């Protein structure tokens, strides 16, 4: 028994997030690619890894912001879909799923190859068995898979620290000169080639729905993992390039193992081969874990068939998506190594560009419910610089990368055109942006994206709705234009509330005016909470009003713009007091007044209140 609507289990903490990203990142990019990249750029490959890491940081910061706002399965696909719509979203989701699957296949091939250096085994058969093993582990539960990941990463990092510490003193400066023997542009070409090394960062975004306190945990985990990855890659490549002759290093598929032999003899060779195996195991494990969530998310949005979104009732894992991902990885074991690397790098570059663009579109769209718990620094210059830098690296990869990109995009869009287009129409932030810039007086949007973002925030922050929330969800709303006297305002408010509380509009208006005459109900110059008691039992209603040009309550508050009218029976006094306390907390938030005045319509005003921080 599986359910399509079941939620995934939130079993991942900061340690799990760090280890999932780090384990997926430090693998083939370090234990296989340095030799191939050194053949492209020479010792300048050191700068290639550093530059790739800095560009990945731009994408990671954008991704951290997006996933802290929308921590849902599918990671970058989910947010790109909400940013640009289902067509671009389908392309992004399938491309990233394919890329991570290929990265896992690459890891399994490498694992079997390295294992064959230590013991006599059949590489292809071992890879297929390992593929089935990891798929089964991930079906058993994300927490179980993550625990294995933690142990693997601890062992891997310990071996890398030893390699760097022992190797740095043995580096020969003459092996690093000339630094760019094939020209500076070859360094940028190698940067694109090794960019796949940082692809593990996407794995965190894909399992965001299963992370506890994602608004804090995901950005912090990504930052710690990226810093660790940049240091590990750069220092390890410095050691490897500085202890191995070019004739040995260029094109080597076991560069770190060869470096281990150069600095520590046969024991070093064995130790770093074991490290490579641990790295490949962690990458394959994390890759299956994350890639399967893209199929889950696409299916949830009805862009792929419904069975892919089924969640196992016992283990709370997307078992169908995991099985299909495992099958694709199984078949990918027959693909050539260089094709795997270039395909994965190309797609990851495109994905990071889309993440940067998505931040710009979402921030500029005017969506009031786009509320990331973490905001990337230096906006928008960081994103603009990232798009330019990533685009340049993609350009330097050459024609083969262009054709590969075009083919993958064509496949993804074809899937949307022939299947997803018939099943879903998704409102996007891009439509909000177009409406804001081009057609301010026409309605291009329906508010469904705002409603979805509100639900996501409630789920992210684990909000349990109280009676005040439920009252606000169905309350009457007045949006008043032009300055009003308080008596005029009460007449309008009474008309809206009369039927709700079972009192005539005239009686209710008179009661509100009489109460105001006894003493002002303003809490400050911009906020008022008029309130009256009516006959009956279990009666309580709230009316929210926005007065853009102000309501004149008294000389001390001539332009009140935020008004909550509370009307209830005497037996609901406790609800009145709790509602008053909630309103005071909400109105005290620094950004409340700005959001209140900027909100588009009644539902947007309700959302401003429902999403404001307060004690419940």
C-alpha cells in the first residue's frame, strides 16, 4: 500500500544534510577527473577546480534561498517550475534527474573499477549488484540511507585530510610550472569539464521536504559542504599535480591513488583507493536518493504519470521513483565515461543558470508569499555575475556541449508537450512579473501560486492553525479608498458584519460608534481594533479593513490604515483576548505595514495576517 498524497518523513538534520551533499560531491570529481582535466589545462587545473567551486557557490546561494522558501521534494525543479511555469519546469526537472542519475552511474562504474584494483572481481557485474543494493537501501528509508552516508563521509574526509597533510610538504614546485602550458582559455574549458564535481549540492535541494527546520538547516548545510568541497578539491589537486609527473598524471583514471603511492608508497595507494571506493559509494547512495525525488515531484504536479508519486506507507519513501531511477542507472553503466562527465556537467551548468534566473524572477515578481527563510547576499549582482560566468564556462566547453544541451532540452520539452501540457496549467512567478511590468490593469494571474506558497510556508514552519487563523481565513475584508471619518467607516463595516453576527446593520453601527465615543480603540497612530459585544452565544467575527488614505479616529490617530473590527458574544471573551494579543503581535512585525499596503486584494490581505510571525 502506497499513497499518492502521503508526506515524506522529516528525518534529516544538519549532519545528514552536510554528509549527503559532501558525499555526493567528493567522489568522481576528485578521484577520477583530475588526471583527465590535467591533460586539458596542465597545472592550471588547480584554478579550474577553484573557479568551478566559486561558480557553484553562486548557484548554491541561489538554490539555498529558493529551497528555504519552498522546501519540497524535487529541489531546483520545484522552484524553477514555480518561477517559469510547467514547460521550463519539466525540462529542468528531467534534466537534473538525468544528470544525477548519470553521476550515480559514473560513481558505480568508478567504484567497481577501483575495487578491481584491490580484489579480482568482474567490474560490470559488481556495478549492477551495487546499483540494486543502493536502490534497496533508499527504499528502506531516507534516514537509514542518510546514516550510511554519515559513516561514509567521515571515513572519506579522514583519508583526504591524511593525503593532504602528508602530501603538501612533498609538493615539487617545478611540476607546477608552467602553470598554463596550453593557454589560459584551456583553464576555463577544464572548469566546465570538472563542474560536475560540485553537482552533489543539488542532492540537498532534492530532499528538502525531508529536512527538519529547512529554513536554517539547508543554507547552513550547503555552505559547510561547499566550503569543505572547495578546500578538499583544491588542496588535493595541488598535491596530486605537485607530486606526479605530467606523463603519469595526464589522462590517469586513478590520479589520487597514484598520488598516494608517490607520497606514501603502496600503503598510500591502497588507502586512497579505499577512499575512492568510499567516495563512489556515498555518491551513488546520495544520487539515487536525490534523483528519485525529481520524478516524485514531476508526478505530483501531473507532468509525469501518477504512479511515480506513490509513497510507500511503511517506509515513507517514493519506491516507484526509486525503482525507475535505479533502472536508468543500471542501463547507464554501459555509457562511455567521457559522455557521462560532459552530459552531467552541461546539465548542471544549465541548472545553476536557471536557479540564478529563478531568484531574480521570484524577487521581482511582487509575490507577497515568496518568503525565503534565507536570502542570498549581494542581490542581484551575485545572480547576474553567476549567469554570466556560468554561461561563459558553458560556451568554452565547445560544440559537443551545445548539441548535447539542445538534445536534452528537446527531450524534456517533448515530454511536456506530449504529456504534461494536457494535464496541468501552473501559474508562475514569470506571469506575475509580466503582469507587474507590462499589464498592471489586466489580470494574468489567479492567485493559485500565492495560495500554494502560503501552504508551503505553513508546512515549512510547522504551523498548527488556531481559532484566530481559522477566523481570518473566512473573515470579511474591506478595502477602503479615500479618506473617511470614523462614523462613515463604521457604517460600511456594519453592513459587512450584520448578517454574520445576526444583528441589523443600523444597530451594529450604532454600537460601534457608542463604544468609540467612550474611548479611542486605536492602539497606535496606524492601527485600531474597534470591538463590541452582541447578544447570543458562541458568536465571534472579525472584519479586516485597509484604509489606503486613512480613517480619522481621533486627533492622535487621524490616518489609521489598519483596522480589525471584533464583534462577539460575552461567552467568547477569551477568544477576544487571544485575538487582540495576536493582532498586536502581527502588527508589531517590522514588515507588516509595508506588506499590508502592498497586498493585492482581500485574499492577499488575509495572507499577510496568516503568514505573520506570532506565538500560537
